[in-house]
C-alpha cells in the first residue's frame, strides 16, 4: 500500500474573538518511531466526550457553513459568558477523536510494533478523526481476525466505562447498580455485562420505547422517567436490588438527587428503628456525563450517609493498574461481537461530519443514534 505524505485531519479551534471554527487540515503523515505504528484509520465513533471537544461551549444554533464540499469550514459563536471556561484551549487548533480502528500500514522497529504490521487494531490515541494516525503500540488493541474496523471502532470508551462501573461497584462494597440514559450503546453494554456477571441493575430511561427495548434484551428493572409513578417505581426497583450506587450520564437537573432520595426511601423500608440522621448505609451517585447541561439540583432529603461526585473511566483505570486494566481489555477483545457490540445510526466521511445537517443530527446526542466517522471514505 502506498502511504501518502499528507492526509486530512479534523480540527476544532476556538478563537479569542469568540468564534468556533471546525475545519479539515492537511497534515504530514508521520513515520512511526521504534515503538509506534501508523494506522490508516477506517472508523472512529462520535462519542459525547468527543463532541465536548469538537464544539466546546459554542452555540451550534449559530453555525454557518463555508468552504468547499471537499474542505468545508463551519463557524459558530461561543457565548460571552462561556468564554472564560474555554481559556485553556483558546487559539489552539485541536485534533479530535478519542478512539478508532484501522489497518496498521507501517510500524517501528520494535518486535511489538512489527507484530501489528498488516493487522487491524483499535487505538485510543486522540486525534482519531484523521486519515492516518501514528500511535504507541501500548495504545493499541489487536482485533480478532474476523473483526472489522467498524466492529472495533468503539473498543475503549464505552466498553471500559461499562466494565469500570462494575469494578467500582465491587471495590466500593456495593452489590448492585443504577444507570441512567440506559438505552444507549453504553447502557446496553452494561446490561449485557450485568446479565452475564449476575449483577443486579436498575435501568433508568426517558421513553416507553426505550424501556421496551431494554426489557426485550433481558432487563428485569427498567424505570421510565416519563411515567407519572417514576419515583415509586424506582424505589421499588431499589428495594428489589439493594442498589446503593448509581452512574448518571445526564449530570444536570434533578435526577441524581431523585436517585439518592429513592435509595434512602428504599433503605428506610427495611429500617428497624428511626434515626433523624437517616440510614447509615452510604449511598453514592457518580456523574459521568453531561447530557443535561443545566445545573445539578437536589434537595437533601436522603439523610447524611451519601455522596455525589464526578467519575471518568481513564483516571479510574489508572487506579486499577496496568495488570487489571489489561485484563479488562482482553475481555473486550474476546467479546467484541457479543457483549461489547456497538450499533451506529449512520456512517459519514470527514467532510460529511462538517455538514450542518449532520452536525444537527449527531449534535442531539440522541439515545440509539450514534454516528461513526469513516475518515478515508470519499
């Protein structure tokens, strides 16, 4: 295969004048170092975390398109009130894309790098919305021989997040989980893991059709926020499972507080005596996403034994250590087409990803409508 000297890479730039600029930059194709490989990127998912970097704090309702069909440019305004939060990335053209998969077309001299030459790998290296990406061997996961790049594109963020949630549950002494936005690709993965591993799981969704989907996949406890009896149904599910740990993808709004209140109510159903300080069992909600960008609100009606904080998978994996993390990655590779299978609503090229129509579609971050970028597509 002939390797070009330059290739396209999607870039995001927030300028000091308050303008976001999305474009395709022509960048040199690097030569891999001793312990590196060069990947011809064939598939890279658009995760919510990627969109956070892609759009920053820009108001995409103000987006405008210019340039050409091959080299589009999208601009949008960042509200003045949000500019302070963007200070750390101001006037820096930033590549985007946490993960992806493709064919190793060149490799460094080390045995580990040479062993991947000609093989398809998944990689967690950043800047994956690129036609070619050079990454360390340590950032790669060799895909099974029968797996395509599409199969392996989402090998890291969602699978390791779902597995990390279960590991967190075990390490912190909980015995069951609650998960919000549970009909997502990640939520379906977590459901399959919990069914396989015998972990009780309470799934929270926003629509009846999402609840029906999860029940069809084997979920025993599904609570629909649109139900007029949501809090009572959630409390019943918490009594049945004993769940005292939740992972909330929405972040904003009142849901995290509602979960803690229902946990307290579930514990009090079994309490043998009254305490004005509430139950002594610790209840924890981790916010790991920001689907709801409004402030997080809650009433302290859940006693004193509680916690609410942030959780991100890769800092958590650092606490596990390389051995335990590698074991999780090995499980992902072994169950790539079953437990950790991802579904995509649409595949788009780099240029198509910068059309206003596509930005509106994937910018909704709607459950079950994940997009996949195919960087080398025409």
